[in-house]
């Protein structure tokens, strides 16, 4: 590991501890040349996942996009950002565990909606309205009635 300050390639580990709920290891290091300290994170290399979009195009899975969609749905709602980050991490982990390398946006969207429904119903309806492309008020009311029936 190269020192970010002087570029020297030798360092010693001063402290190691689990980070991000055990999914990575945080290491404090000290450069053997300049004696400055820096932090590194060690994570398991995951296999790349490809998302198949509605139009058939493919792109790499990006947890930030999932998180961004949830943040927009939760705008001006009392939902902590940490909860949304945890949901995005859960979804990514579940997709990685499925061992499928190609995932449709439908699967991802349904997982987001399932979790948002439990966190904030208004955010759920907002996300669903964009994701399911509600065309008119009737479609919107149908979804609201389903939500009320579930209670």
C-alpha cells in the first residue's frame, strides 16, 4: 500500500477493526518513511452486476442510483439518510447473494418499493408513481387504495 503523502510503498498496520457492519475492514497504517498515518479499507471483491433497463439497454449496477431514487422519494419526509443507505446496502447485498449477474430494473424497483413501504408510505407512493409511471389519477388512486387495504 503506497503512502498517500510520500508514495513510499512500505507501511505498518497500527490498528484493524471491522467497518460498515462487518462488510469491510478499516486499517490505520503508518508510513515507514515519512511516519504519517493514513486509513485504508479492505473489502471483498464482488462480481460485477449488470442492470437490464426497460428499453433493453444494459449498464453496471450502481448503488448510488438506487440511493438517489430513494432520496428523491423521501424529500421533505422524516426519513434519516442512514436508513436509506442501509436499505441500498441491503438491496445490493441481496442482489449479490442471488448470484445473478444480470438483474432487471423491475426486480430492483420492487425491492425498493417493498422496503420504502415499511419506512414511509408517502415516500413509497412517490417512488411507485415514478417507477410504475402512473398515467392518470385513477392509477394513482388504485395504488393508494391497495395501500389502505393493506392496513
